[in-house]
C-alpha cells in the first residue's frame, strides 16, 4: 500500500475544534511533523497540547524551519518577496524530505487552521514529491480556520445578505480597499494598517480559540487604540499573537 | 440558567466532518431544529443521518420553510431581491419563534457548512430574539464549509502565495470579474455563468463530502461541458445538488 501523507487542519489551539476525521487521521499515522521556528516555539507547544488530547502516543517530529529572508517584504519589493518565499519553500521541502526518507510510515502534518488558507504545507509537500525521492499519496483534512472562529466569537455572518467577501493579507489590505472592496477579511497581520479607515466597522480577534483570546469590535476610529493595546497584551500573555479581522465600509 | 441556542455548523453531510465541539453541542441540547422546504426535503434527510451518527436520541423538529418570492432575483431587481430575502427572514423568524415558545430547553440549529458563510440562521435567530418573546444566549459552533471541502478534495490552497480570494455568489460573479477579481470562490449557484471565461482555470465540486460528490478541474473552455453534465448527473443521483468552485484567471 502506498504511504500516505495526511495534511491535517487542527484548528487554532482548542482540541475540541478538531473534526472527527482529523482525530482519526492523527490516530492512524506513524508520526506527526511540524516546523519549528526556534527551540521553544510556542506554536509547537500548542500543537503538542492538541496531540496530547487526541493521540498522546503519536511521536511529534519537529523540523527546524529554514530562516526566511524578510528584507524584501520590508522594502515592499514584490518580485523579491516572491523569490524569498520560493527559496524558503524549497529549503523547507529539503528539510521535510530528509525526515521522510529517514523515517518510514504514514505522516500527519499538523497545520494551523485550515490547509486551504494562507498556509504553505501543501505547496511544500508537493515540492517534496516533485523531487522524486519520496513516493506517497497526499490527503487533505480540512480544519477550522481563524476566520471562522472570528465569525463564531462575534456571532456574525461574514458578509451582508448575498454580498461578497475579499479575503486578503494585511500586506495587501490597502490595494484591496483602493480597488473598491468594502467587506474584507484580513489575515497574516504584522501590524494594523487602519489609517484613514476611521469610519469603517471592524470585528477583530487575536489568538482565537486559545485561552488568551481577545475580541474587539466597533467603529475603527473609536476602537483602534483599544485594539492595538489588546494586541500587545495578548503577545505578552501568550508569547505569540495571531490575529485577523473583518473590516466593512459603513 | 439562561436558555442556550447553539447555532452549529455540521459540515456538508459526512458525520466525520463535525468537530468535537459540534458533537458536544448536539449531545447537550434538548432538541434540534431544521427548516424543511417540503415534506421529503433531501437536505433534512442528510441532517437526520448526521444526528443518527452522533446524537441518535436528540429529537429533530422540522419547521416548514416559508415560501420565498424568487421573481425579483429572476428579474435582476436588486432592491426587490433584498426585500424578498428580508420578508422571508421575517416569516422564518416567526415560524422559529412559535416552536421555541411551545418547546422549552436548549436548542441546536443544524446549519449546513458554517454559519459564517451564506447562511441565514444567525440573522433569523437575531430576529427571533429582537421580537422579545424568546430569551436566550446564542452560541456559534463553526463547521467545515463546502469551500474548505473543495480545497481539500482538489488538494489545493485557495490562492497563490500571499494573494487575495474573492468569495462571492454565482449571482455576483460577473460584477466581481468586471471589478478585476482574478481568484474567485463562487457559492450558491443556480447555474454556471462561465461564458467568456474559457481561458480561466476552474476547480469545481458538487455535493462535497457526500457519497454523490463529483469533482472537475481544468481550463474552463475544455471542461465546461463535462462540468454541466456532471452537475445534472449529481442532481439526478442525489435528488439535490449544491456546488461551488474556485475560478482563477490564467
């Protein structure tokens, strides 16, 4: 039987957010694999807690994440940014390949949220298989994404009746607004580029599903200071902060 | 203790797609509530099967869905369309209120996919509470949406690295394309308005997660006939068809 690589969405830290299909995939694997940014990466610790709840015997293999060149992003150079991401994916693929060759069996890749949104695992797994040394079937198990937890925590639908949603990154927010988008879900935020959007409405959440979760909602101009303070407080309390928000033109 | 209304995303028909949190919400409720379009509504049967797998003792109360005026939609009159939707929400709120007043206890509303996307349950529950006769706390439990199953089945990320996604309806597809969107997730399709998009790439799926699931992917011009035939075949095999697709400019 061909070896299987399960790319498993595990939600955002609460073990109750996994689907039954995800739990079964973890229990059926020989080991789990996660990238590690540093020795005490807090997001690895959260994944370890999810495993402890559902598949406590499953070995967790941590792969040191190659260092990513972020200078292009800071400089706003799109081509250089894309090249830096591609180089980083290639380096990560080589690191994963080494583990997969050394250690046989079915593998569960533990993906934060859902593999479909702003996650590189599927691209890296495809790159590993394209290298030709690892042969396996890939199976994707969806997970609850932070944007769904945001909606659930605020008890909202993410759009007005029958209207559209633009899902984008903090980096591309301004270009989406300039192009006329009026209902935006913004992910992957290094900061909060909300200048000039005082009259829009925001529903914001950080570390959604985790014990350190914080929510803020209201008119941007009224809540932006509270929101920045909450973001700093979450970072200090948890040692990490991941936030997203819905932004709607009034 | 205040009565609780759980608005529970149950995925798209596969009982393994529920989260543990959703299963616990079903097991803790006094009864479940679903709208019914007609006596033998196939989507009620699918929900009944999900309940049978996880909470077989939970009574399922079926509420007859008010008839919705679809003439405005056909005529393309946006204001009349929105009024027709509002009237339908109000009628559904009155029907739900009657059940909630007659029958006490915590309630689980079984929502197809995720309550955050193109679903009216949260708006209707808010309308029920605004009427003032039912007092309750509302809690939302996210579920796996068809757009996530689409990505998982095709084993894709829903966007290029760092790019945006426009989530919209089949009804609004053409206006999103005209506004420059080049990566679209299209939900709620009455038909497939793909004329003139021959060179775009499509990843399509129908009845995702159900035994009648069908997938088609490729250049629109190459696969559109196959896709229309598959859609008709799914409708005939299952008695219902719900499809969605990712559409990307090449």
